[in-house]
C-alpha cells in the first residue's frame, strides 16, 4: 500500500464499537491529554528499548495505533529515522504533527486489506490488548518486517487484581478491566504470554521486560488512572464490582498517593525476523 504524502486516508472500515468510541469518546476534550499521560509515563522505557534494538537513522518504521504520536514524532525528529508511518483508526491527534519523515495513515490494522509495506521496526503499544484478534494481528505485523527487522509490542500487565486484598483501589481496578472488556473487548490476561507468542511466530532474539511506575501523588500514572476511571465510570459501576462510595475512596487514595499498591505496568516484548 503506497502512502499518500498529502495526508491520511481510509483503509477498511472502522469496526463498530471498536476501540474507544463508546467509552473514551475521543471527540470530548481531554482524550489526547489522557493518552499523553500514558506516554509521559512510558515513553522513556519505550525509547530505551527501541534504541537498544538498533533503531537509527536508516530505519523505516511503522507505528501502529500511534495515538497522539509521541513515539512516532520522537523517531522522526530526534532519532532521525528515514521514515515513520503512523497508523491509527483515528488520526485526529496525529494529523497536526505530520510532515518531514512522519506520515500518517487512517487505517484499521484488523481490516483485510491492511498492507502498508515492509519495515525495519514495527511497534504497537497499548493496542493489541484491545483487540480480541490480537494473535492474528501480531502475526500480520510480524509479516510486515523486513529480514532483520524488529517487532516490538507493548501492552498493560496486571500484577495485582486477581488476588486479595479487596481494597477500594483493587476493586476499582477490577471493575475497570471488566468494563473495558465488556465495552471494547480489552483483555490483559494473556499479555504475560507475549514472549511465547512472538517465539511462536518464528521470531528470534525474543525478549521482554516489565515497567511498573510508582503510584505517587500527582504522578502522570495516577492522573492517567483517575482520568480513565472518570471516563469509564458508568461502565465500571455497571459491572457491579464497585460502588460509588468505594470508587470515591479509591480515587482519593490515588490522588493522595496512599493506595499502597502496584499500578498495572507495561510489558514490552520484542523479536527479530
Ligand atoms: C491506548 S491508545 C495508545 C496510543 C499510543 N500507542 C500510546 O502508547 O500512547 C490506543 C490507540 O490505538 C488505536 N487503535 C485501536 N484499535 C485500532 C485498530 N484496530 N487499528 C488502528 N488503530 C487502532 C486507537 O485509536 C488509539 O489511538
């Protein structure tokens, strides 16, 4: 698929009820800022890993589910890669930044015709966990690599909610994961299997790491969860796993830095073709 340097275009139809429209309402003010709180938390980890894997000025990169484009812009403007194609179903947060080595493409990576070329780096962060067909999508993304290229996949990893104690914070987190599952299809139960998934695709040099940011008062990650809970509040309450009162206590604990627990983290996994 050739990229139109004049701007984004559609490839396939967005999926009904797909990521975010129902829950996060990207047209409502603040959604770009919410995504950026995740970037502020995790971009250092992602950058370090991509550089360690040898991404550099000659690289041709595909950034899948690029969101507000912080990783794509860093690749284009600071690493100085040859080209970055930033793909998202919804490019409203990307378009203002396109230019130079950075191109955008409005496309659904699950659409049958999605084939944007071949790349030295294919990266997707916090995308596959929202896609029930994540195995097929991972295989498709691996198929977009040039020989020697790297597939790097990052998603949330939940280290706490399966077990007691049933603190307000854990009850709220459980309700959030259930709400994301019923509305979007999000599932983080499988993400610890990432290394096996990548090895099963025939990739070599497979590795993985986990980053868990501390839940300190005023931190970007605390603000991210508070904002995520705010946007998904009706769906969280509808799960029956948390009440208004419990949620209020959990929110206060996050705001004060007194949750005394682990945040969900980022698992980053990679492999080479
Ligand atoms: C949680 S955001 C993550 C954004 C960015 N990768 C980051 O880490 O900051 C998920 C992004 O993936 C996009 N997305 C979800 N499903 C997609 C699909 N099937 N095809 C393309 N983009 C998708 C969403 O529109 C959203 O921008």
